């Protein structure tokens, strides 16, 4: 891979991250601050909160795997 190809990939991922940041910012301003699916682990104690979004991570992983597999078949 030449350096121009790598540069295009990095720019593309940067634009995707920028768009994702704008979406998260817009959702937080609308009052939608978090997504909790059934299966996500939430432990609340007196001075301690632990949140482990295992179901959310599995869902995001599945969606990204499908997208990259579809894009990779070209």
C-alpha cells in the first residue's frame, strides 16, 4: 500500500469519527444520553457506579462485522 492510500484511509476514519461525535453531541442535547440494552451490567453502590455494556458491545461488533464484510466483498 502506498502512502496515499494510507492517507485516504486515515482521512476517511477521521471523517467517520467526526460524524459520530456530532451525532453523540446532538443526541445529548436532545436529552438522549445513554443506551442501556437488556444484558448490560449496571452496579450502583453508595459511592460507586459500574456500567459494563456487554450487550451493546456485542451488537455494535455484529453490525460493524456485517458492514466490513459487505464492503470487503467488492
